[in-house]
C-alpha cells in the first residue's frame, strides 16, 4: 500500500451516514419566528460540512418533521440520514449532491453516527 501524496484530496464516493443533530443547541436564543427556518439552514450547513458537497437537498419528510409542531416548537434532536450521491446532470457545482432524509427513532439514548448501506 503506497503513501498518500501530499496536496491530493481523497476521492469522494457515494456514502450514506446516520447522524443525530441537536437542534435545540443550534437555535438557542433565536427569535420564535425564525426557529424552524434556522433549523433547516443548520441541517444544510451540517450536511455541507460533513459530506463535503455544496448542493444539499432536504427530503419533504424531514422538512415536515421539523415543522410538525410549528415554527417555534422544534424537536430537540432529530435523526438524519445523509447520502452523498452522484449528480445526473452537470450544472458546474461539483459532481455530488447530498440528500438529507428523516430517520424516525424511539429514543436518542446511546445513538452514534452510523455508516449505512447506500441505496
């Protein structure tokens, strides 16, 4: 096995991971009418940082789970599956996009980041 050459980034591939995002911490001290929109943008920033893609797409079920109790009463935590997928069309923003999906769970106790099988 050879050494990794300096200056060359690791090649990205398709991958799927499950994360728990602490929304209560992300929107602390935020105005009531901005809480749910800030939570959505926090998930987008989280996905960009962890999946190394600029294009992040939020699944409608995830959006409904965030907004289920209204604009100001968010769930404290949410379980999200982030999937890095190859783009079909070429629009100049990179080769991959991230799809963020809602994963319903009973309890958040002892949950870790899991690498799931890409579908």
